C-alpha cells in the first residue's frame, strides 16, 4: 500500500522519490553496520488521520 502522506495522482508529493531514496539509504547503511535492530520500549502511535506512523519507536541497534 502506498504511503498516504505522499498522496497520489496529480496531487502526489513531488519530493516522494527523493524521500524514498533517503530512507532506503539509511536502512542500507544500518543493515551494513548492525547485526540486529530490536524494539527497546513501548511504541507510541502518532495521532493523525492522514499518516500511519509512530510518534515514538525506541530501538536498539547491535
């Protein structure tokens, strides 16, 4: 499913391609440097009708 914050069609976010590349680069760098990523606390959902995400998601990188 597409991310709702980027919208779609003529109303699509012009910077979504760059945003997706940036996030992919971060995850690739983490995968190359960490053996595990685990949840380190209780996640807190962001209260927003437009996006599905977390206000806080503590993780532990090992």
